[in-house]
């Protein structure tokens, strides 16, 4: 069969590549593969719109599998707010109905549904094992959330916890305790390192060669010395009069720029030289100490980087090797890319070759260390050289995020703020922070947990007496606030305390008024925000939010808090 | 419990009713449009009109969720209505598969809407809708996304900035000579391949016209280019020959380059190009499949030899299509034959000029002006659009500053601190406005000038501009002679000028003594009108404010150049100059040097963005940092984000 039908000619990219073209330009084939390998579990509750809208934004770009766990039955009022339900859905299982309509969005995706109360689902052993990422939509009881959170920590599975009530959105993102990123997609310029402070021998030799007797060069030659060589030439000149030290301070760099400027020829027809202008322009940008950024230091200093085991993720093995490289050479491996510059094509190609060769050598050195580590750890599967190369190219931008468990409120013990308490208190008096909304949602969960414990689970405002609920919620919220101050060992002055009280009261009133209802538009916006972070977590590209996002649709205001 | 229970409780009944009774226009049913249509119908809006000229493409399906595979090539507007309406029978959706710039959508038509949402993919249509909304005085919610980044801006005449109050990035235009003789970047080679070489070989030749219009280039160089174009035409006459590919190759990569290299003056300050030998293609045997397999490899950069193979391979495919009767083949990023040809030719040319080549994947993006687009950003932006729309309905537009979203981890959304007020130098929103009724067959420019402008409005020295430039000028300083130049135009009717060109007419006051601000006449045609031309009503035209120090030295040199425009009209080019249209239009003003010259107006916080303390506009804070610096002239972060088709 395959022999008798040759592939069609000139179909260009495959249909799949064409369909996903616009996103492949953001996260490339590697990100797409990660997305297609993922299986996302949505634990849906409440009106259930934000969860479904989140899935929509994952199904469209082609997540591999999704499963909806939802025990609700579709009601008439769901139709006015949930796009993925139809008249005929009323009375049917919401998990199956929403799954069906989501599935229609993309035939490449496999959807599954489970119609079962979450308490029963979660009670079975290994029930969460198949899923690579879990999204929990409030309200759920604290016990369930704690179990899922613990599972996430133990299995390195990202967990999202989402509230969407009225005009308000909240989501917390629990990343694994060591979430590492190689490709944060920095600006292309950020990937350039000319290593001017620590030039290697060959670069220096060539710089001397290319600037030898500059004054005797023709205008054409002089105006086409690649600026990297110019910078190195003037650095050597500078160091001769500055005890062998390069310009470090802003003032010195300004003087250094003047030194370069003094070499420009103005007698030529152009009355100046572009390559010199480029050199001057690059001084502040490219003449930098080869210091490690704090994010890279954090990676090198973390225990995972030190204490390698047979099962260490590839990232840590390579990080260890790069860290060794840095200890030995006091610099990160050379990325190898150089910017465009004024030069004769052949000269530019030569310079490019110099940097590429050096980058290749250094990546090989790192690869060599990686192989040695693999051997000593007796790891059976060697890491691909391409992965090591990619790491070396982006070594200055690698990132480690320490995921923290989702803060779960227990009806009896309140919230344990721990080391987050002080920062949270500081945010209390900051009117542009949405910390109070976070507190209000914690209270919302406590309210729900209390009712659930009495066997009458409901959210505030979803009952007979809205005013009673509002009073109760506000009271609870204030207790949480007071408790936070106690944990942080702080007090507020009267004016601040009054202001916090009023603002918290207003939020609680608005939250109660919504009665747990979702507005489609806010749910859709929330679905966009959550799915954006889900994609970052799955592809391990770009930097996800760390770790709590709040949105107030009344004021079109958002906050990201580290809690 | 009905469908509307939830939102009535959240919005309150008065706003809920206002939402239900409003008439919404949604311009565009693409990435943002699909999301918006869903959100609007599920937010209780009762009457939505959606306009889109586009049809559905496979590459839309990763985000435009109202469409399925079976809808490919069908009208976006009609399918969007069908898909969204199915879920919400209570909403009246009107779908128009049409160009929003059609004449039928005149100012009066725009006036019929309560609020208008732009969900467009190109600058031109955005500017048009903006102008119509300003003229009709209807609030506009403008939005755009590119990749993880997006923005939303509410616009209302007299209260906020309009879309044209700040400079927008327009498609980059390159001087002819950069493209044809002295490329220094790969994009120059790509534009050469798709806009010159492909067009000359298989499209409608434009080379002579472009050269005739070039006023900047060196005379010798132009002469050389004309000669080149002539020689290429001789090659083109052999399109049926088996030797065609080789002839083209020899012409453009060998002989043209040799001649160019020998023009020594050109290479005093740049490296001369290296011609390829005409027997370049004989160095190796062509692969057995003629290069079919090679051209599928779009991720890696082809070697010069491989580019040659792809060049030969693609030119043969195009040649076959030509011989099969396709008379005009134009570049389309989704037409793989044209794409392969452009990739191969651009890379060969890059090789000749010592420029770094790129992979097919990358060149496709550059040549097709492809802008990354994902569902998540569209969902966020559409949600923000509706929130801004609600502010508009509540009369809170002064509390709706621009909102941005981006990929950054420490903030998910950011908003400007205050609403930016109109730019008083804006040629779209800071003008006086009147409505002009005309009967196109009898209304002449002469009647407009003599009856309306001179007699009725009291103008003496002034110029009249339509969509394509100045059509009349009267300046007593230059005497009668100056008038004669325009005499012919006076007898032309509006119909003869073209009604699209005459949709807006701008009157620029040239009197030296206290000139008035520009007057914009929005033209509405009336069939069977008993008069030829009539103003709806006269409004006072204020005096022009004393100009601030004007920006000198602005050049519009790019107007005769070659634009890297894509078939889909997307714009992601980078330039700070005004678009061609406005450059022409403002030419007179530039000469006048009167400070209203449409030059980029750098506004400072002190001048225009004063927080008066009364404005309760949102301040977004991220990890304790207030984003109180408004984003000004920041092409990276702000001014425009657009384009999701």
C-alpha cells in the first residue's frame, strides 16, 4: 500500500502544522509535543463555566487528552451562561455534555467525562495518576483540595485552583517544588554574549590582527573593521593606562566611549564611520561583568543541583555540568550568536565562525561533563546532545520556580500564613493590591466548608437570607484578617484598620450578592488567564505566574501575589 | 429560573435592560471576533451585527472556535452567526459578508449602533472604522492581539484619544533601490523575491511604474535598473521554454549582479555583491525527485546549492501552472509553489549579498507577515472588550483607560493610569465636523467650493482634500495662476471623483490670519435628491490653537517605495512614519510648516496625562510596583497590537 501511493507532491506543511501554525511560532514543535502529551483533569463544580472555558482554550491548540469530572446535572439556567451546552442538554450529566461539545472543537483531542462526586472519585487509590495537570474549580471542601494539593507535590503534577464568582476571578497555581525552565523566550538581543571582558586567546589574537596599523588602512578597510574587534582593540588600549582593568563604572564607560570616538575618521566622504558608531553604541550594552544573575545562582545553589541521583531530571544534570564549567572558567558557556554589524560579508562570516567554534567547544566540554556524570550515576539513557546545546545557549536565562502548596483554609484552624504573613500584611493597606479579594475567597471557602460539614453545602448568597450571609461572611473575613495580623505580629493604625474593614466589607457584599453565580464574560476572561498559565506549565516555556492571580472585573484590576 | 437569571442579578435590572436593548456592531469575526460574539450573546446583548469579508482558513481553527473543518472557504460572518446563534436563540444576530469600507456603510449607518467593537486584523480597516465612529459620534472599543500580547482601548469622540491620535506602526516600506540594488537585510531579499521577481515572471509587471515614481535614487542606478527590467522581460518571453529556469537564474543571480558590481561608485562604502557563476546549477546532479523532498524541509536553512535546487524546482512548478492557463500568479504564503520560489530566490540573493539566509519556516513568517495568534490571548482580550463595552453603556468611558495583556509572569494585565485625552493635533478627531448631503450625479467640486465653502462657510484661502490627496487649492498669495491648476477638477462631480475617495473631505484653512481648524465633511449620498449639495447644519469652526513647537525635518521619502504587504493585509512592519495615505494628505501642511503637520507628536506626561486626582481610574500594581508610567510612543509595549485574522 505504502509503496503504491507515493506521498502527494508539494503539499507543503502537513495539515496539522498548518492548523497550528500560528501557535507553533510561539512555542515551537517541542512545546506542541508537550501539549499533545498532556492529559488535563478538570474537577468542575459550581456553575462550572470558567473550567469549561479554560478547557476550550486548551482543546483548540490541541492538548492530548482532557477529562471532566463533574457530578452536576444540566439545568435550564446553565444554558444562559455556558456556551458548551444546548437546550437538549437539560437534565443530562453536565460532565458528558460539556465534554461532547468541547470535543467538537478539535478532532485531534480526546475528551473523557466522569460524572461522580469528587469526594468519591478522590477516595479511590491512584485515581489521580493518569493526569499530568489538574484544575480544581471552587467550591470544594478543604479536605479534597488538600488531598489533590498533596498529590501534586508528591508527583510533580501542577495543580490549579480557580474561583470565578460574579465579577471576581482568583486562581492559585501550585507548581512542583522544583519547576525548572530552560526556554523563557528572552528577547533575541539577550541571547548575545560577546565575552569582551574575558576574551579567549583566539579572539584576542584576531582583534590585534584586524586592528594592526589601523591608521594606515584605506577608508574602506577602516570603516569595515567589525565593531567587536574595535571594542577589543580599544579595551587593550584602555587597560594599558588603567592598571590592566577594563572600564567598569558608568563614568569610566563614558570615557571609554570618548576614547573610541577619537578614532573615527571624518575625512571620508561619509564624514563618519558606522562601525565606530556601532562600537560606541555597544559599550553600555555589551561591556558587562560576567556575573551570574540571581536566578541562575539560585539554580546552581539549589540542593538538586548538588546532590545528583540516578533519577535526577536531565535539567539538574546539565545544570550541574554548567555550574562546574562556571566554577572552572568563571563564565557561562558562550551562546555563540553575534548581532548584525557593519562589515564585509567574508569578515562577518569569519567572526561568526570564531564565536560559533568557541560555543561548540564549550558546549562539548559541558557535554563531556554530562557524560561523565551519567557514567558515575549509572544512568542508562544518555541525555541528547541537542538538549545540552540548547541549555548552554540559554544558560544565562535558566529559571527555577519553587512551587508552593495552595493555601487551604481549614474551618477550625484558619489559614497558616507562615513566611507569607509579613508580605500579606504589607499588601493589606495597599489599595491597588487585591490581597483582600484573596482573603474574601478564603472566607468564601471557609463558609462553604462549614455548611458542608453540616451536610448543607452552599456558597454565600445562595440561600434565603442574603443579608445574613453577607454579615456572616464579612465577620469571618475580618477574623481571618485579624488572625493574619497576629501571625505577622503586626498591628494597623486606626485609619488603616477602618479602611481595610470597609474595603473587605464591600468585597464580601459583592461576593455574596453574586451568590456563587458566574458571568459568562468574566468566566471567559478567567478561562483565558488560567489556560495561558496552564500552557506555560505544560510546555515549560515562558515564565508562569508565581503563584496567585486575582482579577476584579468591577475595576478592571489585576494582581499577582506570591503566597 | 430562566437563561438570564445570573446576569440580571449581577448587573442589576437597569443595566441589564440597557444591554438587551443596545445595538452592537462587531467588525471582524476572526480570533477576537469569535470570542466577542460568544461573550456578547451570553452577556445579554440582544442585537448584534457582525461584518467580515473574510473566509475561513485551516490556520484559523486553532483559535476561531465557531468554525470547523467543514466550514473552510465559507464566510466567517455567516458561519459565526450560525454557530453562535444556534446556542442562543434569543439573540438577534445579523451577519454581513462584506467589506466594512463599502459605501453602503455610511455615517448614518454607523449612527444606528449603540457601541461598536473592532476585532480586525489590519491597520487600514481599523483606521477606517475609527474615523467613521468619530464622525458618527458612536463609542468604539478597539482591540488587537499578537502572540501573548494584546490591548483594548475604548474610544469616544471628545473624551478619549482616538485610534489615530498616536502614530501606528505601518507596513514597512523600502526604497526601490534598497530592494533592487543594495539589500542589507534578509527582508530586502524577500521583498525583492516576492514583489519584484515573482511579479515580473508570473504576475503583472510593475517594475517600470515603480522606477518612474522613484524620485530619490541615483540617476545612473535607475537607468541600470530600467535596463535590468527590460532584459528580464526578454527572459519572460521564454516562459514556455525548458531552459526558462536556467535563463532566469543566469539573468538575476549572475549577469545583473556582475553589472551591479561593476558600478564602482555604489560600493565605496559597502561590500560589493558576489555574482554566482551561470553554470552554478551544473556543479552537482539535481536530486532524482527534482528537489521535491528538499522543499519539504522547512525547519533548517538550505545551503546555496539546495536553494538552487529549490529555485529550479519551484520555478518549474510555477511554469507548469502558467502553461496550464494560470495567467497571473501572485505571492500567497499558503500557496506553496510561490512560497518555495520566494524562499529559494531570497536565500540565493542573500548569498550573493553576504546576508544570512533563513529557513523556509522563518521566511514564510517574514514574507507573509504572519503574526502568532493563540486562543488564550484572544479570550482575555475579548473579555476585557466586553468590560470596556459595559463601561461605555454605563457612561463611564472616562474610567476606561487602555488595558494591556502580555506574557510577563509578574503581571497578567496592566492598565494605564488615566484615560488619554484626545490629541488636539489629531487630524481625525480634533477637527470640526459637518455632514454633507449630495446627489452624486450633479454635485460637483465647484458647487462645494463656491456655494458651500466660500459663500456659506466664508472660506477664502483653503485647500480641499479627499481620500487620495489634495483636489483643490485656492491661495491668494500665489495669485490666479495657482487656481488654474485646479480648474478642471471644479467641473468634476462627486461620482467622477469616486464616492469612496469622496467619503470624507477635509478643508484646510490657509489664511494667515487666525486660521480655523480643519473641517471634515462626512459625505452622505441621497438618491433623487432635489438639491445637488447641501450641508446638514452649520456648526462653528473654532480657530486653530497656537501651534506648539513643530517637529522639523520629517521625511516621507518612503512613499514611492515597495511595501512588504501580504495578501491578508496584516500589518506587523516596523516604522515610525505616517502611512502613505496620510503622508500625501498632509503634504501641504508640511510645506506650510504650521505645526499641524502630522509629524509624530511626542507628548509628555506633563502635557497630556495629568492625573487630576478626581479620576478614579484603575492603577494596576504588581508585586507592589505601581505601573504609573503611561506607555508613550513605545512601539514594543503598546501603541498598537493588532492583528489576528
